[in-house]
C-alpha cells in the first residue's frame, strides 16, 4: 500500500486555513457585509455584479456569484460568460475582483477599465504591497479586503501554488452568505458560526480510510490516458480547479464537453464530481465513459444515489470516493432529479458544503500526488499559468 500521510497533513493545514478566517476582525466583516447588502438591497432595479479573477481564484469567486442569484434583481456576470460580460452603464454595477498576489496582469487591466467607467470595486487580496491593492485603495469608489496568509507554514507543498488564498476566498464568501440573506447590522455571528461549520466538515476528511485512499490514488495516477473532469454548477468549479492542478502535475486533462475534449478511450480516467450522485449530466457521462472503456472515479457525498448504484452494479465500487460531511448536511444532497436547467432554487443557493469539502479533498490529493510522483513545486510553477 502506498503512503498517504501527506494527504492527512494537507487536510489538517487546510482546516487551519479555514479556522484562521475566524480571526478576521468583526468590524471588517461587518463593513464587507454592509457593502454587499447595501448594493443588493438598495432599490428594486436590476443590478449587475461582475466577477474579475483568473484561474482557481476565479472559480472560487464564481461560486459566490452563482449564489447571489437568490436576489431576483441581481445578475452575476463573469469574464468567462460568452453571452454577457460587458459593463452596462445604464444599470447599477459592482465589480468584485480577487487576486491573491495582487499582481495578476489581467485583473489589473480590468480594474483600470473599471476606474475609467467609474464603477464601484471591491478587491479581495492577500497582498497589501501589491499594485492591485494600491490601485483600489487610491480609487475613490474602491474597497480592499485583505485575507491574511497563515504564518509559519513549513511545507508549502501542502498548499501548492495559491491554494491557500483560493480556499480561504471560497470559504469566506460562503460564510458571508447567511449574513447577506439575514442581515442584522448589529450581529454578524452567523459568519463565525459558518466558519466553524466549514472547519468541522473539513476535519471529517481525515476519516477517509488510508487503505481505500491509497488504492484509489494508485489506480487513478497509474495510467497513460487522458484525464476528463466533470461537474455541474458549483461542483463544476471544483472539477475545473482539480483539473488545473492535474495539469500542473503533468497530466493531459480536459473538461468534459469542452470544445477540444476528445472522445473517451480505454485507459482514460473520468473524474465526475456530484454531491448528490444523481445529476443527470453526470450519470450520462459515467455511462458513456464506461461504454468506451474509460475508468470512472466519481467523487460524491450521497452513498444512496444512482451513481453509487451504477458503480456497485459494474463491480467498480472501489473506484468511488465518498466525501464525508456532517449528519446535519447530508440531506442537502438527496435531490433525486437534477440537471443544469432543472436544479431547484434551494439547490442553487444552498451552502457549498460538499464543494468546499471536495475542494479540500482534491487539494490534499494533489499534495499527496506530488509526493508519489516526485513532483516539486518548481515543476508546478513551470506549467502554472
């Protein structure tokens, strides 16, 4: 059996990242909540909230934007939206930009455009000595929020290439959501309660049995074929983030249904993420992958699901990875008939419990894979965009 100790170390350091968000000053959290709720609730007019970020930071930010759709008058837009990505000067606009380094060139260019159009800007960064931070703090209609890095981290490979900021970004924004939907300017304890909830759920990932984890990883990595990742909605954001990291490890990775994704072939690994295990597009993908001889490695929450039943019936139950969540959260993933277009509003706006735990899990898998494959962080940086 291969060693898996790095996985458990990575889970623990990521749990510490999450718990550190509890130390953010209450006044700063209250300011950010008031800023967002002021924009969301100020009149019935349609408003555009525009996400500016790159790479995995963008995926973390988009998770939050998707949940802002609970407000009927809010339209979230992103740089990746092929239909609507442009500022509409006739509407109320808010730009939310995220860059851990504060030096992401594309983000800086879009910030300059936003300033020329006099659009309000919220910047989330971890670097107060960066160009983006200086730009936004000097801008009359700008607000900068700083997520502090964890000090004294000995092994950077446990959170390689920006994973710390990206994880903290998605967790912090998700922890704000209860405050945005039930805002009481005198009480922001829901944020801190949610941080504790996310940290407790992340700790459950250490309960995954080492033998199963090692066997799963060995079969996943010991191949020459393509890796195809998949997910719908916010699970899709996690799948894309995992795919980016697999690419950094030197693997040939595609997102299913991407414009350049090849057909499944024998020896490929199909890695779908689905909290419920019932998402229609994922079921269709699993059946197609099996038909063409690809190996399926699903990551899911719900052990009593259509996807779980398929894996059992094919004799591939060892290929399934179940992400543990607390008992109070499991019922969130019992939706029996979901698709991109039919997901209920309760599913669209539920807390990202499974996505955050899947995010921590896949980060820890990458850390363990670096050890197994002998890949250094310098190698990842060479491929990282």
